[in-house]
C-alpha cells in the first residue's frame, strides 16, 4: 500500500526536482516492494487479521498525517510548531462538546477546525508577531490545551449519537487487501486523503507553495521581491492550525467517538516525527504516517488476541520505540536539511 | 514585461539624488550628497567602508527615507516608501549578499514574487521561456533548471542580475559586485555591465577597488565621511589621486611590489616601495633558504566540507620560519577547510600536520594554540570574538586559562584588564574602555583586537585567514604592517585571502589552491594577476609560473 508513496520520499526531497535515482530513492522503492510483498503474504495467510491491521493502520495514519501537514506548512514557512499536540487536544474537546450539545457531527467538525485555526493564529501571534521563542510558544499551546480541557472536562457527557460511520466506495471497497482499509472508511478519512494530494500539489507546484518555501529558506530574499513575509507566515501558521483542528475533530468524532482527558496521547509530537521522516511533503508524510500507523495497529492487534505473553504496557510501547529507532536510523534515507530560516523570527527593517 | 526597456522614450536622468542627507542618531551617514546617473552610463561610487555608499544607495532604492533631499527616477521626483516602489519604477539591485533562495531553481528564483501563473500554479513553461529570452538578449548564460546552491558564485550573480532585468530594471545598482569573483569572472562581469549599458541600462557600481573603477566607470563619485569629495571621470584622474581622495591622505601600504598594484593604492608612494624592498629583501630571500626551519609541515592532508564532500585533497605544503606563504584561490576551493584542519577546528580524514616538528594531526584547538600558533579566523564574529564579552575578556580568549590570567581556577581580573589595556594601546583598538562589549567595536577595531590578542604571545606560526576582510584602508595598512613585522621577527605565516591583491602584496611565496589541491606555486614578484587568475580558475599551470619560489 505504500508502493505509490515510496518513490515520493525521494522526489519530495529536492525543491528543484530530482535528477536520476539517488540511493535513498532506491532504498525507498526497495522497501516499498518488500512491504507490499509481506502484506500480500500475510493477507493470503490470514485475511481477516491482515484487513484489521491495515484498517487500523489507515485509522492511525489519518490523525498523524493531518498533524504532520500542519507542522510542515509551518516549518516550510520558517515556524516550528510543537503545539500540534495541544491543537489536537483542544479541537477534539470543542468538536466533541459542540457535537454533543448540538447533536450535529458536522457542527462538531466545524467547531474543531475553528479551534485549530484559532490556536494556529495564537501561535502565529506569539512566534511571528511578538517574535517569541517558537518552542516556548508551542509549549504554551500544549499546556493551555491540557489545562483547559481537563478543567472543563465533563465525565458524564456523551456524544449522544453514533460516531462517523464508514462509507463504502462502491466496487473499490471490494478490492482485495486494500479494499476495506482504504475504500470503506468514514468521511473525514477520505477528506484527509484528498487534502494530502491537494496540499502536495500546492506545496510543490503552486505560487503559494513556492513563496512559502522562499520565506522559510531566505525571508530576506522573499522580502526584496515584494513578498510580505510576516503576513504570509501569519496566514500559513493559522491555516495550518485548521488541519490540526480537523485532526482533533477526527480523533473525537470519527476515530474514538468520545472525549477523554489528554486523549491526543503524544500523537501531536509523533506527527512531527512523521513530518520529518516524510521530508516535509504531504505524500512523504502519508507514507511515514502509514508506517507509524502500522506499528500502532500491530500493537493493538497484539493486545487484542494475546499473541505474545507480554504485559500490555510493553506492547503499547511499540510505536514509540519504533519512532526512536526510525528517527535515529533516518540517516539511512539521507540527511535532510531543515529550511534555512527555521525557528528564526523575521524582523522587518 | 520584458521587451519594453529599449522602446520607451529615453529619460534624460535615469536615477538621481539631489542633496541627500541621512542621519542615524548622531551619525551623519550622508551629508548633502548629490549624484546623477544617465542612460547607458556606469556611475562608480567609490569610498571606504563607512563612507556612506551603502546608505546612499539604500536611500535611492527606497530602503531608507532621506532626512532631506530629493530622489529622482526617470526625470520624476519620487517619494519611495519601500524597495517595491523603486522596483516598480525600474530600479533593480544586485545585492552583495545575493538575495536568492539556495535550494530553489534558477527559473523559480528569477520569477519569485512576479510569477507567470495558470490557475494559481506556476506556469513553468512560460517562466522558463522568458528567462531564456532574457539570458539570451543580455548574454547572461546560466542553466535555468539548476538549483542556485549548486552554481558557482559568478553564475549566482548572473541570476541576481537576471532577476532585476526580469522586473524591467532600467537602472541596476550593484553593491560591491566583484568582491566574491575571480579576476576572470570580474572581467566577464564588467563586460556584461558594458553590454547592458549598450542597451540603455544605467548602472550604479559600488566599490572600493580602484582598478575596476578605472576600467569600467564612465563617471566617478568619491565619498568620504558621508560627503562627496570628488566627482570625476577615469580620463581626468589616476588611481593614486582617487586613493588619496578616498582616504583623505596619501596612503602607504608598503610592499606593493609591482605596478599593477595592490588595491591600486601603492603606486602613490613609489619611493617608499623601493625602500621597503631594500630593507626586508634579505628576509624575503632568506625565506627560501633551506637553512631556515620548516615550521608548518603538511603532508597528504585531506578534509571534508560540511556536506561531507572532500574539500582538501591530499594537500602538502611547507611554511618556513620568516616567510609568508599566501594561499590564493577563489573562495570555496578548500581554503576554509584547510585552515580549520590545521587549527583543530575540523577533523582531517587523512594526512599529517606537524608544527615546529611536533605532530599536530588531530590536535584540538587549544593544543594547537599552546604549541605556539596564532589564528586570525576568517569569520571574526563567529570564530574570532565573543560579541557579548568585554574587550578585556576577548583579549585573553586564547590564554585565559594560563598564568598570569588564571590562578587556582580563578580569573585574575586585574591582570586581564591591564593586559587588555596594553593590547588596546599597542594595536590602536578604538574603544571607550576595555569593559565595553566587543560587539560595540567597528569591524576594523574588532580585527585589530583579534590581531593584538594573537600577537601578544610568542608564536612560531600565524594562520591568517582573510585578515582584512571588510575593514577600512587605515586598518588594513596597520594589520599588514604588523604581519610583516612578525614575519621579519621569524614567525612563519600562512596567509589565506580571497583578495588576490592582498596575497600578492604580503606573500613571499604564493600557492594557488583549486578544488582542494595546490595547483601551482608562483613567485609574487614575477607573476601577473592574469596568470594567477587563470590558475585560480583551474587552468593547467604553464611552465613559466610553476617554477617560481624555489
């Protein structure tokens, strides 16, 4: 299932395009081929469990890729966003609360996205407008979100209706292996998939994407050709917050169906690892998100059917241990350079 | 957008400033300055650092608003509130530090901010076509699809020029455009600028290099301390006269051994040159003397650059006591990595370095210092000084841990301060007191502080990297004298400089570095700039220049 995304890990690397096949690209493609072969093998061996793991993979990946896209828009513009965790949590809370009170899942999603936008704007105001240290600005969001949602958390409240249900996409859903995993999903998953493709094209091909790269790499140069660096950074960081907001709504209304304390559970930070591993491109990030999602799904499946006699807490560590190993081994895929102006506030002369 | 430049009615004056005055606090950067640029001409703005050249062009380009005076663009009085106003009126700037986005392609860099578009996407075909048209028309050839970071500096500069032309510039302001170029690239650039003037473009050319002014300018305006001190043309003046105007007194840079002239200034004082050559010639000759001990001995040294590419490639070099060996080369040919590998700032991947017969391969910076090596690093802000520390603390950065500056793990403030006062007095560092932060000093005074620090201990070897970059002639003069003094006192000196003039003026022996190797050794007394320029550009050394120095 990562066959399509494999080569993209490499194409995504260069803003100026790719010449020939780099070793990283060969590794990515080889890895993708092996992965597809394995998945196919397991599917032949135990169809039901493989389908369940693949479904779980896509479910976990959706949240991660939304967060990663939020992070990459910011980072490509030169702003580090470590507040994704807080953006997830806060928007999950408002999405759930609004959906529960109004009885409309759609209004819940609107509330979640709006919350994400508002938090994105707050991050922009702190790190772009006031030129606060960006790490501190993000931390402020995380702490605020945890505090506020815990304080207003209402244990007794329930959604009062079923969460978003799967929609079968006709015959596509009957495909072997990927049918259920990709084409029999609830609506926000489809939306996220569309956003991945659209944002990928926009970032790499559009005028907006090019200007975004410019303000993250060399804001001074962008300013000399008439690009309003501050304004574009504000817009980008704010709009990116909407993606994290959608992630929060997805978490509460589609993935879980309720709100619990600190339910984002570190996945906002994991999204940053996904972003870096995906080389700050949406398709790359989706490939990475599927990989991390797979470890999450596998972990869930292990706990479910007691395959190994290991305490659940240790099995639950799997995604995080893999994160550490993978990020440490990411050198295998070639070191990627950060945007040159990342983390540096821009000051108009 | 592109083809209009020539067809419009010719304005009489392309760009002018009348009575421009600009103050920054108590500092008067421009005092009633008037300049005028007409179509098809090259106006050279000449002056030392701090003379007000940059302030003036920043006013003309809309970056600063003048306190008094009038800016004129294309015969019209204008008020510029930002560079965009200037750009919109056809004024383009070729910045000294290129305003390019390194990982983006040439085409994208050129069209950035004024992109041809189709449904919000960049119309790549059209952008590419326009860029190629422009490149063709002005003879500025460059690969449109290459990433800017992969291009040599000369090509990056062409991109910068194309960027201005793409925006219909009829005036190009070029800020020290030759600072980073080889002599050949410089000649090429001057040709390109000439070609632009033939198509009606006017050029403001900022420089402190007299030779280029004499070669390229139609009109010359000399600035000193914010005022216009001379308006002339190359036909009416000479390099010596310009130098005197620029500095305000006759300049003596000593050891200016040939007519072509270091910074072209030396020809002002031929008598002193003769005197200089007579006295230390014995020293200079002795430099080749095998009796003198080899102080720095590098054999088969290899080192990688920050991207992991080999930058120094099996390089071998000897520097003897009492000689200055100059390393000439275009920046980025491994000079930085060579210096860092010698001084312990960079890991050498192969080869040996020995200093005064002691193995210093893989030594840490402090060990290198303790052996008796002085290092004037190329980036004084990054490696030379700690800006927020006081002048006093900076004056002992290389020795604060030793007696008499430290005892029992505690710093001896009194000793440090009195040492700092010595350095400040001896090396003419202009600072209110030794407690001021190093950041508050001007570039030239920072550099004098570094030189003072490195010279205040006994050293056998001096590594001087770009020792006079970006400082005024007075300070250059001072530092050159000090380096020569050290040489005459028996110190071995390795001089690395991007300024060929500096290398030629100071060195007893010149080695040319190209792609991490030493491709030739030449005698600065006989070699010409052209020969060395070719070697710097990678031409195979001819027999006549490879035999020198031995």
